[in-house]
């Protein structure tokens, strides 16, 4: 990252987000800020290249490395009840809500969860605090749209489940209990199916009828349990 590229960044805001506080000597502090931002941008870009084939946007790379984003970005798309797309430096960036799992699109309340997230964020400004990224470089984050924490809002509305394996907000389970008590959203169903179970492959039982050859009791077959034949369409061992 060239030093001259820093003229495009709100350097002071970034430094403050990293915890740098302005001393009496403003010139020295600003110089240290420029170095700090350059280093963090370099590290962030290297991480993004490792997982996602590179990122041309230095602004996006810095934003992903911040403890809490110093920038706000317009929300231009809603993928589902837990995924939104931000416009970062004129490029789309997909962000997933950390600690929650919303119903799938083909699942009951999947469309409602997506619409709920759209009502909260679409067309608004968002900031986010990244907790982790997946192998594709997608950030899992706590997202704020116009000051509203949407991870919590989706749980409060009954539009998502708390995903215990990754959740770091210990207040979310209590919010889920209240939404379930009040039968909000997906909790209006008597037995709602968690999305992680909905995604689990279903084992289908064989429903094919025996062939004409198999219906002949005079014909014997062999499997690892021994010899068998079909009598009135029923598999019986012993010939």
C-alpha cells in the first residue's frame, strides 16, 4: 500500500478507532497515525489475499481489521435473514450476522426473516464489528444499521435462532427466551425446526418395489448376512 493512498482515508478517525488519543504535539501524533494505518492496512490486505484471492480496496481491508468499524457503509442488498451486502469503496462486501442463524429461504419464516433484515438495514448506513472470517473471507460481524444492533433485533423479533457454537453475546439466549415466550416470529409454530437441522441431509428410505425376478420364491439371493429369497414380496433369509 503506497503512503500517498492514505490521503483518501479519514486517518484521524481510524487512529481513534485503534485507541490512539491525540497528544499535545499534533504533528507527531498525526505522523504516528499514518504509520499505524499503513501497517494495519498492509496486514489486513495480506490476510484478505490469503483467504480470498486479494482485495483491491484498502478501505475495506482496514475496516475488516478494526475492532469496531470507523466507517459507515450503505446497505445495498439483503441475501437472507442473516446476510447483507454493503457497498465498500464502490465494491460489494457480503457480511454475515455473528452468533445467529436465520431460517433458510426454503424454510418456514425464511422470507419473513429476510424481510425483517431488509426493514432494519436496506438502504441505510451500517457499521460493523468483525468477530471472525470464514475460509472465503466473509466477515461474521455484529452489525449496526442506523444505530440499531441488528443481530439482537433479529433475535428479539423471533426471526433467527441463537447459534450457540459461535455466539459471543451472552445476552442473546435471554432475548430468545423472551421471544419464544411471546410467540414472536418463528416461535408462533409449536415445533419450529432450527435451520441447522433443516440443512442436514435427510436419509430417504428405499421405496422401490421388488422386481418380477425377486417375487419368484424359487430364486435365491446372497448378501453378507446369508442366502435369502422373496416370499410374497417380503425378504426372508434361508433357501
